[in-house]
C-alpha cells in the first residue's frame, strides 16, 4: 500500500515524462493487484470455516469502494482538475494504510494476550 500511495503522489510531478508516468502507473497497478491477493489470504486464514462468506463480503466492499471512488473522482474532476485524482487517491491509500497498521497491531496484541 505504501508503494501505491507513493506512485500516486509522484504521478502529478511526472506528467512531463511519458516513460516515468508509465513506470509509476505500472508500480501502482502491480501493488494494487498484489494487495488483493494478500488480503484474500489473510481473510481466509482468519476464519477458514467461513471463507466463502468472508471473501463474498470482501468482494462486496471492494465493489462499494470502486463506486465511491468513481463518485469522489467525478466530484474532484468537476470541481478541480484531473490531477487532483492522484492526490486524492494517494491520501486515500495512505489513510487505508494507517488503518491497516493500527488494525494489525490491535489484532497482534489480542493474539499475544490470548497466548
């Protein structure tokens, strides 16, 4: 997720170079797709007996996130410029990364307390 945020944050600065822009988009896309695999694995490992429900709920929330992102992107382009999308995306991924760090820390502290 940090690679996603970094690539999105650097994208506006690279608008003069097609090669750098393509490289940043490749880093962003690769890290975005790699995150989905690890997230699915983590969900299945949390509750193997309910993996179907966990993955279905995850898929539903991913689709909801796509819809919300499209709406926010439309508002950003309408009110500002196309370059605002990458800044909003970088801020969103950074926020999600902070939530993940806190969540994993909380989960780890609970598992240590149980042991």
